[in-house]
């Protein structure tokens, strides 16, 4: 009897650690089984210990400062649970760390894009959240939830914000008319050699290489033509930036006059009074960020934190602080004037005006394109 119960307890623990049930349910079932069989509780793992902190890893800079100020600090004050924070500049960095970490070491990731979600899922790092424990999900745009559900029938994340990677330009050097006329071609214009910047990741390089070559980034017909544009850009670039803070610094100091840029960081520069314009050319790269809960995390506490973050008052305050629109449906939740004026804001709640990466298409080409970009970035 004790042997059978122990096996049942082990299965319950495994299910809990994999995100298959919330902490309260796990404790109740485990305690009932142990009491019925007269089995002691000392064997149970650290999952039973009271959770005193949750780990979060995000993009740093003004984005994470806003989340910390308007979400994490109030959450800790309310619950007593501390949010331990880490940062990254490129999400591929954190994925590499997750691969070599023990389950539960990394817990909530401020993840970017459905294609990244698929990478976590393919690696077996996703959990299964209990949406009933996140009632504020009812405010989230269905158009943001559906792409994730196409990858996993049960969510491992909650969509949180969105934006675009468009083109930022110095308005004292480049006029709005020139920016609109040239679009992605600005990034390969010899006229601005040594004054061009760019985000040094494969997805952005291929995406804007495709636009410069007149191709659909989600259905590239001539990849060699795209790589040719990527090389053209490389030979003209002053520097590839690797973080939002570096992007803002390069633009603010005038070291570069044109670059791809994250819409929220450009909004922050504009609010600071810098002469920076922003353009989303046709087909510019749009993305949805989510709060991804990884396998092995303390699910109840993570779900509680995410629910707190999705509370309209909290989500709107964070959105205003980080300059990215929230995932909340504007047809259900009244947005502020500041949010309505943010780049990429979709007043319809349908997201139909934005172009997102096809996760299956990009996943199929991820390894080959990453290797090629690595070669080109080193002069190949």
C-alpha cells in the first residue's frame, strides 16, 4: 500500500513540477493520499516549501523599469513574494541558458514573438497554465491569444504587449518624404554610409533584407537576393546594436541617422525631445510579447503574478511607462490618450494591420539562416 501511494505521490509531484496542476490542488491531493496511507511527508521535494520569490528575465532598460515600478513592486507589497530579475539583450541568449539549466531555475520570460514561443515548445520547456487562475486573461485580445493556441492547445504564456520593428531616422538629416519614398532601401543607401545602424540578429537582418529586395519575408522566393542586401547593409553600417538602451544612445547622440528600431524605444526618444522620426514601411516586422511560464516553475505564484500584471490598471500603467501598447482589447478596456498615440497601436483589437512572422516558416529556416548570418556578420 505504501509503495503504491509513494508512486502516486511521485506522479503527482512530477505533474505539479511540469505545470500540470496548481500548487493548492497538488498540496491537497498529496496530503490526502499521504494521510490515507499513513505515509510521511518528509520525502516531498522543495516544491512543498513556501514560495518566497519568483524569477523573471526580461529586456532590461526602460521596458523592465516600467514593469518593475508598476507591476513587480506593487505585487511584492501585496503578496510578500519577491520578484528576482535578470536581463538579456537577445532572446537567443536566454534560450541557450534555459537549455542547460535545471527545470525551475528560469521561470517567467518576457518573450518576444510566436516564433520564439515555438522554439521553447520544441525544446520541451513549456508549461501548461491554468487559465482559470488568470481571470484577467478575459481582457486580452483574442487575436493575440489564437496564434499561441495554434502551437499548443493549452497556453504556456499570457500575451502582454506588442510593437513593431520599423525604421527610425534623424529628421534633421532625412526628411519624412524621403523616408516614405525609400522605406527599407534607406538601410542600403550608400548616401548614409557610416551613419546606418541595425539590430544584429538574424531575424531582423533577413526580414529587412527581404523588404529591401522587394520580397515577402514570410515567403522568400530568392534567398540569395536577400543575402546580397544583407551584405550591402553590413558594408554600410556603423554599428549593429544589441539592446534597446544601445539603440537609443546611438540615435540620441547622432552617431547613426537611420536604423531599424523598436517602436517603443523610438517613442521614448521622441518624448525626450530628440529629432527622431519613425516609419513602418509596408510589411514591417510586428511582434507580440508574452509572459512565458517555463516548465518547473511554481505555477500558482507565477499565475498569480501574471494575473496581477494583466489587471487593466497595472497593464495600462506599464504600457505608458514602457511605450508599448498592452495586450488588452481596446474594445473591452478603455485606453488612455497616450497609449492610443503609441506607434503600432491597433484600436480595433484585431491586429489585422500588422505583419507577424509565420512561426512554421521561420522555424524551418532557423538553423540554416542563423549560420549564414553568422558567416556574413564576420565578413563572409
